[in-house]
C-alpha cells in the first residue's frame, strides 16, 4: 500500500515537472508551404505584362507598363497589379484601383493611405506639402502624392489620383522610403501613360 | 505509517507539504499576486503583467511567482490526498472534491505549457492554413527555389539573441545575431553605408526604445552578420518585424528569403474565406455586426461554416473567433482570433467533479445531522 501510494505520488508530481521541462527549449521547425495558386483573375490576364505596349483591357482608359515591372498579386479590387524590383533588394507593390462616384473624396483617400503607413490624418491645407498636380501625356491632370513615414521609413506610398466624372482612379505604389524614391520615375511614367478614351 | 514517517526524509517532506495550512497560505499569496498583477497591468500592460506575476517562478527577485505558488498548491493537494487522507466512506466527498481541484490545477499546467493564441488574417477569397502568435517571434529562412513549394526552416525565439548562431544543413550560409531589439526605432542614415552593409542596414540605423504597454505594438528588429552568400554579398544585414518586403539572399545558386516575424503555427487544415460581411451602425462607420463565411478545407473535404462575433468555429483543438477586419484597396480582410488549447475541457470536467464531491459530502453529512438533532 505504501509503495503504491509512493508511486502514485511520484507520478502526480512528475506531471507538472514534465510540462516545465519541455517548453523553453530552442526548437527548429521545418515544413513546406505550397506556393499560392494564382487567382483566376490573374490567369484570365487581368494584369497584362506587355511592357512598353499600350494595354487595353476594355476599361475606359489604357496604360503602358514601364520596363522592369512584373505582374503582381491580383485581387477583385485591382484593375492592374505589378511588382517593381528595386536595387535595394526589395520590391515595390503597385496597384491600380477604380472606385465609383467621389469615393469619399480625395482628402479622405489620401488620409486612408496615410493611415496605412502609420501617419496621422492631414488637413486639406497640408496636402500641398507632400503632393503636387501633374499632367499626363494626354493633358489630363492628376494629384501625385509622396507619403513617407519618417519614423518608420520602410513604409512609404507613392499615390496618384485621377478625378473623372463618374469615378476616381487610384494608382498606388507601396515600398520603403528609398524604394519609392527609386521607383518614382517609373511610377510617373505609368501615370503619364494613362490615356482616357 | 508512523515508522516510515520517522525514517524517510522524503516522507517527512511529503507530510509537511500535506498540511492544510500550506493550501491556506498559498491561496492567500495567490490573491496578493492577483491584486498586484491587476494594478501593475495599468503600468506595464497585460502581457508583461501576466508574465511577471502569473507565469513566473519568482517575482520581485525572491518571492514566489504564480507558477511556483500553484506548483506548491498542487503538491499540497497531491500529498494531502495520498499521505494524509484516510480512505473512508465518510470522507468520499472530500476525496472527490480534492481530486477535482487537482484536475483543475493540472489543466492549468496543461494550458500554460501547451496552449497557443494568435491571429489569422485572411483576405476575402483566399485560403490560409496558419496563424500567428501575438507575442512570440521566430526567425525564418525560406528556400524559394522549389517550383511547387517554399521550404521553411523556422528557428524559435530562443535563437534570436545577441551572439546566437543560426545555421542548418538546409541552407549554405551562417547567420550570427549581432543585436536584437524588442522595440526599435529606425533612423535613416545621412549617407548609406556601402562597405559590407546590405539591405535595410545600409540605409537605416536601428536604435532601441522603451517597450509599449500594449505588447503587440512593439516592433522588433535584428542586426545580423551573414556569411556564405553568393556574389560577395556577405556582411551586415538588418531585419524588421514588419518589413514591407522581405530580405532576399542568394546562396548556392538558390534564392532565399529571411524573415523576423511573429511565430507561425501551421494548422492541420485550412480556412478559405468565401465572404466577409459587416453591418454598420446607421450613419456611422462603426461596425455593429460582422461575420465570415468560411470553408474548412481538410484535404478534399470542405465544410461551410459561418463565424460571427458570438459564434466561434471549433475544429479539433482550435477555436476561431471573429476578432476584427480590415478594408483597403486590395479588398476586405477578415481577422480571426485563434486559440489552440488541448486542455480546454479540464475546467469543465474538474468543476463537475468538484460539484459532485461537495454534493456527496453534504449528503453524507445528513445522517450525522439527523443524529445530532435527535440528541439535542
């Protein structure tokens, strides 16, 4: 009886000690992750890769893909998506999105972008400090904004907003501060190439 | 028994631990810890308070922390049950109640060591089979060269410390950790460093800063020395927990990605978000209700489930709660809170056992009460 009690005692007190012993050890895990299958919108050619040629996808505007840009992650919201390899080793993420009506207005959308990189909302009179109006080859004006989070310089956005009667068109490039600086020229080239039918 | 008590030192300790006063004082000490932990939570945040008072062996240097206190309490109950509880019919209720309490504490240990919590953001229309720990980090080396998969080697947080060397036969380079920052600030260099510095380290200096009370808001970074790369790219690199684009490396003719990221837990199944819905309070941007229609994908088997704010999905040892959502120009993303707890049933079972024990104890007292009342 005494021995069986003693064994039971040892078993019970060993349980929490076993838990303690197996938790803090350094560990290495190895596993495989399937490469994400391409979404159907990509397979259908929603994001064309015809560099240097006018891309016409049936939308009320066309554009030209700058050299070096590669097809990027597609989604139902994106009309076009590209990744931009940069000399720093990173890649920029470019998206072209159209929203109906005023889509909340230009300021609200700029502040939405600012929020995405951790910046506080800007007032309308401050917008000129980080943006300027630009004119496309077609003669269309658009707002070009450069948003950089100085406290977190790996988060920056180049944005362009085209105001049309029935929609707003947003071009956006996400990268680091150095990345957007490097990609600015090709981003402007893309925006300049947008041609409204 | 008395002979053994006088001879064996172990039994002497066991009998000392079986003293009911041990339970009394440890219970009081737990209340003290609870009070201090709750108050300190305001100053150091929930996570650090939990770590300091309840998940630690010692607090304030020499005083017993929550883990030690509960271990002593557990030992007390074990010793009491085995060495100091005569097995008699009249004590059956007490014995059952003690067993229930022991099971509750065992469940606590089980949960403390084997449960995980994290978040699982999934963009609408996409599938995910992992969730990310809220606090714990990992260092991942990902071989991107295979056509159909990425081969991941993930090193636990213990490796991410100054002087640690990260290497594995699965990749041909060696990484030495120079400095680790649990919360960092990036300072742009006036002129980029070119001699032996690469990527983020080339353009940014990293400095440490005070930990945030909300632990999830801390942004970790690490400075590394990497040797064995192609094209004379050996040198100093830096990784940030929230790098927009991960650091890529070339070695042995293969492409690798290295990441400092929240620890990822692979699920034995996947969740595919079919549709995310939210309702707003009229005239505001505040969500009154949101839900995610998901497919639980297990091999070829698919099961459609609606996860809403008060209706979590339970599958195997995992529970998925609708926690948050995000909307940007890439679309809607649902954020699920994931809890993996193999011991989640312990408290229920222990409570039932304790209730049965107490009820039994009360019933067994009835004849005694009747006798006493007759005597009176």
